[in-house]
């Protein structure tokens, strides 16, 4: 993909650390420099995101805790009852990806939402999935150990992976297994490790009346445990919660977890098969920083391997859609949520609506998973519909799409195609590809361009869509 991707380190960083460049983000990073921009993104609370915050008020359920969701459902005021909050959460994720200025935070929330997957919508987490999203957001750029412990006591996770029904008489091994296999060390455990881990995690449950997390000492299985060489006396039921959380902390700090998280971040931000040397260095940073994610990301984005990885990743459907909205300058409607819901529906069709992956391992993040013809066709249809303003209609388009993308009309059709491509994908197309677009409008590169020509009137949406359909835009 290198031949189709601009060799510009600023655009490279924006393609990877955000959901796609737009003029405002590009102007900011070129003004303050990549290092200062990255520092700002790693401290999202310092970024004024009031416009996106105002948009999110249209999704009032996403900020509610379990008690708040239950009260709304009990009051009977929700259109779809228990499903409303989860539906709002999915739409809000699309809105945040498209319009939040805290782009790196949104990308990392998506990373952790997949790594620590709890499917949304999913019936068992109807009252707790919004709160789960909140704790992921809280810890997304903090210590992975804190995030992991927060999920270990989250009703959504305890419900999704069945630990809420795990008792000292019948320990349920599902969460214990996935905690090690998917969330931390990987496939280095034994079945004896799973059994001891499951016993240790008994008592971490959900109150049947309130739906809140509680530790039930009466259901905690006591007795010494050994997991991956780590030992704990686990002598008293009353000390079971502390023992369980000490186990989770150990897993978060384990060298195998450090390597796994380093590799996952490299796969997300560098390449599908990341350089071993970079993974090793990031693993060391993770260990030295006691699982703090910010230093790992800073080391990654400033590494020579990252700089050399231009064109090495492919956008997922979610990223593609958000990037399209951002580069075309589309905005949410003044009131209502139908426009964003339309975007979400595209992602359902593409098999990549946020948080909707059913198995506990989360969406894949490699090109092979997202480049099947059926998946690409959904993207291509979305590109044309969005460029033409056909669907979803409520989204607000620039007053003039032409003036927004190419403010000064060039003298020739060839120069116009070059300007349009540079605005959309950061570089002119290769001559053979520009010639194909010129053939589509029946012109040559030297053909004079007038404001009434099809290239800038009726066929403009098609030219935009064809460029967005190409490998030039497909690259992350």
C-alpha cells in the first residue's frame, strides 16, 4: 500500500492515532508540531471537546449508572426498554469517532473495548454496559492494571463471562480462562491454573437486587492456590476479594501480558505483523512503567518502526466510515439522532458496528478480516451516498462540497483531479489512475475546466466516491 499512501509523517500520524485527518486536525498538528500534538492527545482532559459533549447530550442514557438505567426502564418511558441504553451507546461511539477532538482517546477506547470485549447490545448487560464503557474511558490512557482490575469488578464483565454465577461449590471457569487467555498472558496456562484461578475469583459477583458489584465472602472458595507460579494462601473468605485483585494485578504485570499488550498496540498502530524489536522495546517500557499505557504509546509513535510503517495497515469499516465523515466535513444535524443512526446502520451492514462483536475476543484488526468483496461493497456504497448527500440525509453537508474540497477552481481537469485527490487522500493519484477518472468524465488532463463542467457538478460525488473507494483511502 506504500505507493498509494502519502509519505508525510504528519498525515501518517493522523491516519493512525485518529479516525482520519480533517483540515482542523491537520492544521493543529502542523501548527504546534507532532510532539506537542501527541502530548495533548495523551492528556484528553486538556482538550476542549464541548461541541462533541453537546452532541452527546442527545444520548442521555449513556452517562447513567446501573441504578439510573434501571429507574428509566422501570418508569416505562423508553421506546425499546432495556435495549435503549445499549443502542444509544453504539450510536454515541460513532459520533465520538467522527467528531470528538479527543481522537486518540476514542481510538484507545475502541482498542480496549475489543481487548476486554463485552458485546453490546447483549441481554445480560442491559443495565450495566454503559457503566462498563465509562470505566474503559476512565482508564483508557492510564495503567492497564487499573483497567483490568476495574473490569474484574464490573457487573457487565462478571455477567458476560459468567463469574456472577460462580460459587465455591461450583466454580465457573469461563472468566478465569478468558482473563488469562484473552485479556493477559495468553495460552501459557495449564488446566490446573484455570481451576485455581476460578476458585480464587469466586465471590466476585453481582447483587441480584441492585445489579451492582459485590464481593460475597460466603461464596468464596478458600485454600491455597498456584497460578503461573504465583502463590497465594487464600486462607480466609473475608480476604478473598483482596486475594483475587492481587491475582489480577499480578496478571497485568506479568511479562507475557507486557508482550501481549505491546504486540496488540503494534498491530493496531504499526502493522499486521509488527517488528519484533519494537514489540520487545515496548514490552520493556510497559514493565518499567508498571503497565502505564501513555509512555508505551509515546514510545511507539516516536519509533523509527512506526515512521517506516506508512501504508502497512488497512482501515476497518468503522475507521473507513468515520474517516469519510471527517474528510468530507459532514456534521450532525442540529437536533435529533437519525443521521448518526444511519451511520451506525452502515456499520451493522458491514459487520463492524462498534462493540457488537459476539465472541469475547473482540473484532480482529488485520487486513484479511476486512477486505472481502462484500465488506468493501458496503464501504463503496457509503462513500457515494455520503458524498452525494443521499443517505443519511439528516447529516449537514458543507454549503458547497466543491468549495469545501477544492476552494480555488483549477484551470484544467487534470489539475482538478490532482487537487481533489490531494484534499481527500493527501496526494495526487498516479497518472494511470488520474487518467481513469478523467475518462469517466470524458476529458483529458489538459481539457479546460469550467464551473459548469460535469466534473464539478453532477459527477462530483462520483469522483469523490471513486477516490474514496481506492487503495489511497483504504490505507490506515
